[in-house]
C-alpha cells in the first residue's frame, strides 16, 4: 500500500466528524472528487474564537475506503487518522485488524475541504 491515510485532523484542529457523506462506508470504492465526510471545526482561521465552520471533505484520489476510525459526532484529536483508504481492492482485508497507529507512517491521500 503506497498511500493509505486520510488525515484532515492533522490540519483542522478540533475537527468533529458529523456524518459520512452519501452513505460512504467501509469497503466503498472512492472515485476522484468524491465527497466523503461532513465535519466542523473552529480552526480555519488563525483566530480560534470564530464560530464553527461546516466543511465537506472530499478525496482527490481514487481508491477504496477500508476503515473509518471514528463514529459520527466524535471529536477527532489533532494528528489522529480519520480513515484509511487503499489503492487496491485486494488491500482492504489487510488493514481490517490494524490499529490506527499502524498507519502513522503511510503517505496521505490528497483531500480538500469545502465550506458548506
């Protein structure tokens, strides 16, 4: 697996996962520009006293969503992996029993967030 993690929490401190977008679930094939998650954060600007911002997180690569490590409504701590995507469908099974920490050294899939 060359790229495997989706880590918006590394940038969006205090990210709260609100929902999976369009019923995305583990095992789903992800196409380029698919919207994956609805999230909220207060850290889009340097002034963290701003109101929360709602974002849609989309993946800019194709692959398969192998694992989602957090339930909707969960606050995701900075640096924590939100989900694992794999490039090859055959790799889906390989990550089923792994802990989130095992993916810390993986390259990150490209993602972006849009204001909702």
